[in-house]
């Protein structure tokens, strides 16, 4: 007897239906996107407009500054060169301790000079002003002049000291960035060459910023403050002696900034 196997449609369709029932829920769960690469991930959710992706495994927030297209431009930080004169009070009120702190602060400022382009000069004042080192890029000569700032029993010619330093910067300084840094602990009582107004006038004509440091508050403190403000410098009132080196370094950084 010849037996023919009968085809059962239900037997072939049922496995396919079961497979489809398993796949459809998984497809419905997936987020809709045009491409799998567009699915949001922790790594690419910040990527629009950011050139460097933040790493999530460093544990700290990342601050990103968006900049324009800098293709073909040099974005390196270029320090400015400067011509600056240091002015020290060497009058009778300056003790050995103050003199030593002045010298340390001056040496700290000279640390910032590059020894080739930057220029410095050293001036001190007693009953008159003295240029002990003319404008130069020779840091060794400048250090020698700072070490040689004397102590005297003389009067105090603050304005003459500052004005002499400004004339030195004006006539011999070769850089556009120009400054005078003056420190004193008392009032002027013997100047003949300079005055507060002549200092301001010369500073404005020659684009020289005057930085003034008052160790004590005296009758002329407000004048020193006004000179600094009018010329684009800064006035420091009654700093601690231990802060002087930091102040001179700060001024050097201001002058160095592009």
C-alpha cells in the first residue's frame, strides 16, 4: 500500500509566529533614530561644538571654552617685554631691616627679566634722587645696583626719585610697555626737580605706568595713590614686609601679560 505524507500548514506557520512574537517587543523598545550612531551616549552627548570630549572617568567637572575657527592663526601666549625702573627710599627713616626687605623685593622683580630684551633701571632717593644703574638688559648689573642701595641720614625726595626714574624710562626705554615702581615709608620733604603733577604729566605723555607702595599712611599717601591711578598703575597701602616680594612679582606679571 502506498502512503503519501499529508502537508500540515499549521505545523510550518506556528514556529514562525512564535519567533515573530519574540522579536516585535524588542524592536518596539529600541529608541527611534536614523542611524545607530545617532543614539545618545555619555561620550557623544557633549560633542556638538566641542573639540575635545570630556572623559567621565576622571571624576571632576570639565570647563570648556568654545572658540571660533583659529585655523592658520598662532594662538600661543606671547609674553610682552618691558622697560621698568625700580625706585627705592634710602632716606633717614629707612632702617636696616627695611633696606634688606627692599633689596629682596627688588631682586624678586629682577627674576622676571629675560636677560636679553627686558630692560631695567635702579634709582634711590634721599635728599635728592640718584640713578645708580641706567636702563639696561644686563640683569647682573641691575642686581649689583639693587644690592648697593644705601642707608643714609638724609631727607626724603620722593618726587625727585620718581621723576628721575621716569626720565630714564622715557629717554632710554625701548619697549612700549613702560613702568616705574616706587616704594617709600614717609612724605616728601626736599624735592626740587619733580612734583606730583609733573610726574603725572610726563607719565601721560610717555605712556608710563607708575606703581607706588606706601609702607605707612602719611599726608602724602593719597597723592601717591592718585599718581598710580592717573597713570594706569596701582597703589599698595601698608603691606606687610613679608608681602613685598609677592607685590613686586605681581607687578612683573602685570607688565609681562600680553
